[in-house]
């Protein structure tokens, strides 16, 4: 055997050994090609700040559950808190029901966004969460996430950032409901959806609303009739085009001007 052949065998042996030493990737039972490392949403979800070996550690605790059909509940109000969830596809809404039986939508969740933070403080979910369409999630058991966060400072930092964003969103909706007009609330809602769709590389100007106008009304503190009236008014002004649940934003700058966001 010549020197060249010997070196090639040594290199091949080194490559095999390196491959064997890599930690195994936990794959999605519904889609074998999906893991945290390969997921198209990993820049929005928890792995954003992790290196390759750390992502493998997160993969080990993530549970990729069965798909959810429209109307299925992820969890219900007052259920014991055990996990947070990342939306992999589809969308969800959260809602609360008062002691008198009156319901109110409290949020909407799109791909890459984290659900279930409302249960961390009290150890019970404060909201019910329901699929708006055929959807899938990644379940992350919280006690395992908490334990892993102590080992991976980058993960802990990013999780705290997600919690901070949730607090900011709650403050924004409070401001929206307390001081914005119906038109301002609706324009702000559409612009917010536009930005969130853009984050997952979907069109920011043309999209389908997964939620009903009744859901939008509950979230914005408006009646369904008011939501429909505002949509019609914005369409007449040439700012949006409405076709059932399909929305096209024709003049984003004008929508921003409505809420004073230049």
C-alpha cells in the first residue's frame, strides 16, 4: 500500500469516528426530516442562540406531538401547567372564560411563536388555547427546559427574552384597548399580523386570516359588526382589499398613519 492510500484510509477513519461521536438528532415522528437543527423556524423559536451541540441537547427534551385539528384544545383554563409549546404549523387562539361564562379572546399564535407562558407563575394555565386550523406543535416540558437552561446560559437568556416580549405584548394590547379608536385598533392588528407573517417568510401584504371576525372583535374589544364595518371602510379608502378571509394590504404607510406609526 502506498503513502497516498494510507493517508486516505486514515482520513476516512477519522471522518467515521467524528460522525459516531456526534450526538444523535431526535427527529419528528410525523416528519422524519424535522429536528430543531433543521426546522425552518429555529431562528424564531428557542434554538436561536444555541450552537449545534446545544441544539442537540434541546432536541432531546422536545416532544413533537400529534397534529391538532381545528377546534382541538392544546390545554384548558386552570389545567395544571407542565409545558410550553412552539407552533410548528397552523395557528392557535387563547381565550379566557369569566365566572359568569363570558369568553374573551386574549391572543393569537402563529408559526415560531411560544404558547403557554401564562402558566409559569401560578402553575396553572390562565387561558384556554385552541387550534384555529389544522396545526402542529413542539411540546417542551418546562421542568426539563428549566433544568437545561441552567446548563446553557444562551438558552436561559433567550427564554427570558421571550418572556419579556410577552410582557411587552400584554402592555401593547392594554394600550390598544384603553386609548385607541376602533379604526386604530383594527389597523394596528392588521399591521401586527403583517409583521409576524413576514418573520416566517410569508407575504406581509397578502394573507389569510385564520381567525374569525368574531375572534378579532373579542381580542380588540369590538363587536363583530364594528370589525366588518371598519374592514369595509378601509377597503373603500383603498387601504386594504377584503375577500372573505383573504386580506391584501394595499397601502401600509396609510395604515401606519392611522395609528401615528411613521
